[in-house]
C-alpha cells in the first residue's frame, strides 16, 4: 500500500509542477497565470504533507501533526480558488481590495486554527493499514467556511460568468468548470463515499489525480483553448472516463473472482492496482496504436493509398485561387493525377449538351473527340447523368467503350443540374481499382469544381471576346474603307470634265460594284456579330435543294462565263428535300459556291452533289458537297479555315478585299442547325471538296 | 516626276494611275510586297506611294526595307492606306514614313497636291 501511495504522490507532484511551469512560462505577468501557479503550489505542498500523513508505522501524534499541516495548507485553497475564479481568464487583477483582505484573513485564520487542537481534537480508528480519520473540533466551522463554502462560491461564480460569456471565453470557462466537476466527483466518491460508507481506503492513493485533473483542465483552458473545440473534448473525456471505469471494474472483478476460484486466496491489492493501471494504459493508448499500425500496414500493403483530406483541401485551394480556365483545369488534373496516382485524366467541357473543349493530361484530345465515346456521352447527357465506375458497369457496349479508351471513372460536374464538364480518369498507376471512397471524394470535388470551371470559362470567354472585338473593329474598318475609297475616287474622277466616255463607264461600273460589295460586306459583318452574341435563331422547314441551286448559280453567271466554268449537278432524289432554315441554308451554299467559283482555275468544273447518308443510330442525314479544281488548302491553312477573318495568302492575291467571314458564318449556321461542315483537300492547287451535312427527315 | 505606286486593289490602282498620269507623273506599279523593292530599285522614283495591307509582304515590312537600304532611304514614302488606327499611323511614322494618308479621308486632288509639295520641298 505504501508503495502505491508513494508512486501516486510522486506522479501527481511532477504532473502538477509541469502544469504550473507551463502556465507561468506562457505568460508570467498574467494575474490568472500567477494565481494558477499559487493554487498549484498549495496542492504540491498538500501532496507532500498528505504523503507523510499516510506513511504507515508512525505514532498517532505524528500522524495528527501531518494531518493538521494538510488542513492548514488546504485552508488557503478556498481563497485562492475564489481569486482565480474571479480573475479567470483575464490577465489583470480586478478583485476589490477588501475582498482580498477578508478572504485572505479567513484563509489565515483557518490555517492557524488547523494547527490547534480546536479544529481536530484527535484521530480515531487509526491502525497500521487504515487511513487515519481525524475527529473534528469546534473550529471546524472556520475551515468549512474557508474551503468548501469558498469552493462552492467559486463554482457558482464561474457558472454565472459562463452564462454571460460568449465565444472563446465561454469555452475556457467550460474547461474550468469541467475540471472542478471531475475533481469534486473524484473527491466525493474516493474520499467520502468510499472511506465513510464503504469503509475502504483502497481508492485513497488516487486522490492526487483528482487535483491533477482539476489543474490539468484549468491549465488547458489557459494554454490551449484556441486550438480545440470544447464539445468533443468534453464528450470524449466523459466517454473515456466511463469506458475506463467500466473496463477496470470488469477487469478487476475477473481477476478477483478468477484468482479466488483458482488459488482459493484473495488477490493482493498491489496486483489489483497494477491491473487497473494497465487497463487504463491500454485504454488510452489503444487509438494511437491502432492509427500507427494502420499507417504502417497501409504503407506496406496499399501502395496507391493517398490522404483524401489533403487531396480535397489541395483541390479546394486551386478552385478558390485560380480564375484562368487553362490554369484551373491543368492544375486540377495534375493534382488529382499526382495525389491519387492516376495515369491520365481529362475534363470534357460541355456546352449545350455537347463536348465543347477537352482539357487533358495523358489522353489524346483529338482522339477522344472522334471516338464513339462522344456519341455515348451525348446519349448520356440527354438523360440524367451519373458517375460511372468501370467495374460497376453492366452495359456491355459502354464497358467496351470504357475499356478501349482506358477510362476507369467518369464523373459529371454540374451547376444547378446542368453539366458543365465531365471528369474522366484513367487507370491508377499501381493497378488497383477505384474504391467507393475515391468516388465519394471525387463527387465532393465535383460539386465544388462546377462553379469554378464555369466562372473560369466565362472569364476566358470574356477575355477572348474582348480581344476578338478589337480585332474585329480593326479588320472591319479597314475592309469597309476600301470599297468606300473606290466609290469616292471613282465619283471624283467622274466629276472631271476631261475623262473619256470609256473612262466614265469604267468609273460608274466601279462605283456600282463598290456599293454592291459594301452591302454584302455589311451583311456578313452583321451576321458575324449575331454569331458572337449567340443570336442565331433557326426556323426549320422543308427546303428543296434543286430550287436553292437554281436561284443561286445565276448570281455568279458573269464569273462562270468569263472563267468558262462547267457547273455539274448530281442531286439524289431522296436528298432533294432537307429540314433546315431556308435562308441560312441558302447563305451557306452561296458561300461555298462563291468560293468554288472564285478560286477555281479557268475552264475547270465545279461539281454540286447531294446524297443521303446513314449515321450512327440509324439517323439519316443529307450531305451536300461542292467540289472545285481550285487553289486547294495547304496543311498549314487547314486548322484556320473556319476562323473569322482568315484568308490564305493565295486567296488575298486572287481577291484582295474579301473579309474572311464566309466559312466562319457557314460553320456557325451548320452547327446551329445540328449539322456539320467539313472539307477535304490534297493541298495547294489540288482543289477542295466542301461538305455540309444536315439532318434529313 | 517619277512615282512608284504599291497597291494591290486593282480598281483603286487604276484610278490612282489615271489621276497621277493626268497630273504629269511617270508611273511604275507593284501589286504586292515582294515586287515592291525590285520595282523601286529599277524605277528609282522621286516618291513612293505605299499601301500597308499587301499580299506576300506587308507594307510595314516594305517600309522597313526601304528605309534600311542606303540607296533607297532618301526617297520619300507616302503611306496611302485604309488602316486608320492610331497605332498603325504611329508605327508607320516610326518606321520612317514621310506622310500618312487614310484613303477615305482625302480627295484625289489633295493627294496629288501633297505629293507635289513633298517633291518641291525636297
């Protein structure tokens, strides 16, 4: 028993000293910190006296002396506690002076009377193995006033402060109160209930820990209050305490019953104590041990493991601080690839239920666009799209697509139920499959990324639009000035009296052509502006291709005649009627015929054909083709044909004043009618075939 | 009076040729940027009329070549273009253009007068 006393007192002594030191070092000028240190100092002294009072084999006089010293030093804890409760958590002392004087005097009176026989007259029931129980004298009332009453007053004071405070201070006060509650319950159960009612002193050695708990909670309130939320701490502390008590009781009971049954002799108290301590140790170390072992095994057995919290926080940072679309997507993809250890990933950017753009790391962008995946995705986009995981797929066709393009996961990124992008991920580098945890994490990310991707796209679109606008103004102003100057100077020449009839005819014709040209240019510019503003509205109706060609071709009669071009028609009957916006279809065909006629070499043929074609899903479409034997399209020009204002050098030579809006308009019109436009050319001076495909009905 | 007109738009060129001829100029023409330098070298004109948007080599490049050639840089170059934005004008003048005229802003008579004045001042 004495060994246990010694151990518990030494442990208590050191723990308390460390707590006091930590608090004083943090801020040695704060009144709260200093009062706390004084408070702990009183407990330290108490522990020393208390230990000596419990050393067995002493004369009862000596024990009585130690007990009186214990009472003397604890007399001061009441006033100190009150001062601390009053000041906490401020750093300035605000207690009224008379209170300090009155309460300190009370403490002093109680302490000095503790040393006289009037507080404790003697000891009863003292034998070698039982804790001494002193018999109270008349002055016990002073002690009662100085300690329990003041503690109660402090407790009430703290509760009142707690009710009034908010925020951090409230949580600090909560710690303080929790410390007192735990301390008092310990004292009540171990000291009074156990000793006086159960008549056992087994738990007396644990008494120092009640003060450690109290000081620990106050110190924590002073030092660390900012770092943790109070509620989980309270909940965990209570849960742990109950758990440990519960386990300890079961453990001790089993030991006690087991040993009694086997050896027929009761187990030694020391063994029981060691058992309880071990139980406590196991209880406290279980969680950290489990974590450490988990980490170790993860590292050894699961190479592909990553920290989901870190990944999410990294992605959130990128989403929050990147506005440029290209930066945003490449940073997000690279982070996902790096942290989840994936081989490749891509964003399919969706606009109006179509793939508008692909941003990829590892995938071939063009190849993804041409793949049946696109059709599959369009199909999916029409219904409500969900995340796909390769291993969860049941549809064999879909599985085949996933396998072919090395897609493991497909996650729609939505804003208000509209898809703005689809995140696709390739296989993991370590070869392991995607877990539902991965999917869950990516779903959380998808909900954050949607708005960021949309904003970044809007931002980029705005920037591009502003650049395009200034380019537009510059090109257009130049191109409009040219016919204006032709008209102006021709008219000036006409005004001159010395010009011949032949000259006058030429200048008149120049002016007339200039005005026509100007009108056409203006039309194209206005259409281009509508395309920029997305104001192309389609009104579909059945359109007869033969009629369109018959109306259009005569417009180019002069050029056809001077260049001796041979226009050939080959319109399949079943393709003669297409569903389209008549005016827009006519404009598109006009653009293509005009280009074919203008850029053809003299004496060659221009072929106009139309046929019906089956597309994916058994849908029929009409394909109109206009082929010429003209200047053709070089490799380097290919990617720019549909750009606004693009004109090849050769085209500039043949027709210097074109605006370069024709193909841009044709493409926009084709797309607006759910059609397509594309071309084929073997190169410079090898002619070109232009195709328009439109849904036929 | 000898002038080289560098202009790719046929209608405009025809008018300019007509006007300059009637005003007593001897004319050589270049239809793109690449032809420009050889034509100027051969013709050795007293003044050059230069358009800026030209096929093959832009008027700015032609201007730069003219002004960096020791034999040609003394010939005055009058830019006659439909580029009318401040940065185009500034750029042409920085490259050494002697005058800058926006086509739509000047009657032909005024252009002839400016060219003649330039030659008198020389």
